[in-house]
C-alpha cells in the first residue's frame, strides 16, 4: 500500500512539474512582441489602399504586436518571395491576400513546412485546410444584392452587360455567378456582353466605349467593383447616354458615393475594410498564440443607394478620408 501511494505521489509530482514547465514555455513564448506579416495582392487598387490604411491604423493600437506590410503588386512570384522572406524573418503568423486561389498552393506549402500559421484574406487558398482561417466579404451575397436591385430598377427587363474583375479571382467568380443566377430568374432579362476590366477604372471606361461603339443595346451594366463602374459611367456620359443605362458597382468607395449622390450610379455595396483588416490581424494574433481561430469569418455587405449615401460617406470621413 505504501509503495502504491509513493508511486502515485511521484506520478502526481511529475505531472505537475511537466504542466508547470509547459505553461511556462507557452507563457514565455511571447514575452517579446508578436510579429505578423501581411502580404496583399495589390495595395495600390482603390479598395486595397483603404484596406491598407485600416490595417495600419488598427495595428498601431495594438500593444506588443508588430505588423509588417508588403505589396505583391499583382505579381504571384513576388508574393511567394515575400512570404518566403516573412518565413526567413521568423514571423509568428502571416496574413495573405492571394492573387488568385489557383496560384496559392506554394504559399501554404511554404508556411506549413515552416510551422507558421497563415491566414487567407479576401480569397481562399486552393488548399484552405492548411490555413488557420479565411476572412472575406460574402461575394456571392454581394452579387445577388447588386443584381436584384438593378433588376428591380429596370422593371425586371432589359439587356445586361457584366464587367468582371480578373478571371482567376474567386471574388469575381462568385459575384458574376450571382449575377447570372439572378438574371436567370427573369425571362425578360438577358446578358448581351461579359468581359473583364481587371478592377480598373480606365479599363472599365475603354470596355464600355467599345461596347457602345459596337452598337450593343445595353440597359444595365453590372460591375464587380466601383472602379469599373465609374469607368463605365464616364464612357456612358461621354456618349451622351447618361440616364439611359443603369449602372451598379461594389465597395462603396468615397468616389463611388459621390457618383451615387449625383444619381449617376444606381447602387453599390459597402464592404467594410475596417472590419476585414481587424478580423484578419486578430485571427493572425490568435493563431500565433496557439489559440482557437474560426476557420471561416465572413464580413457581410451592406446595400447602399442614393438615400443613404451620406451615411456611408460619414463612415469614411470619420476614418479620415
């Protein structure tokens, strides 16, 4: 009996010592600052620039956390190299907005091999299961909201042209897919043109000009983002067709809200860059600490029309824009 009690006591002591050491190791792991690397596909895009500002501002409010930002400038090789640099620097977690889902496998493979948690922002990785979390706006919901509003605006009949983002972009795919699903519900609506303008204002303008010069009869232009929508409106206005073609966009940028207030733009969607940036950094910090992180975090979109444009403009102004 004494021998049994002695062995039990020794076992308890060993377990306590082991637990204490483990807790001490986990606790002391971050006596220094946590270092997070953020690699965005394109911070120079209009929405990307707002996202960068929001993430920088939020990171400044964090204690004992350093966030380093890099811009891949639409180059997948650059993005992979930047992730490799973060790994060699020994960052504690990485946030990546991949250029495309299809090109992301090497990124997650590198992070997994280095045992560094990685977060996907805006677009999912092709092997998303290897990531700690995926944080993005609900692109399918956004496409449905935009197209339903545009359909109602033209009494559910007319010819629709679709301006898409990059063809390998998952957000583009989901938004465009949503447009098609909505249009399919209404027999008097049909798609007469569909092409990418790569999220870009000048390309959106050139594409709209080409459609008009081709003599296409267009009643609605559904755009995957506001920059392309503004470009389309510039071409429409130059052709003297303002008010004859209904245009919708997405992002509710300050520029787009001005077009909305003037009545030129019919609708846009507010994608909260502040929430997206905050949730992504918070998830990275949790993952770095070994804490549980939600595998998917969706930022819901908000429909914005001319009636509430001022409300959303105030949101941007309150953030210093």
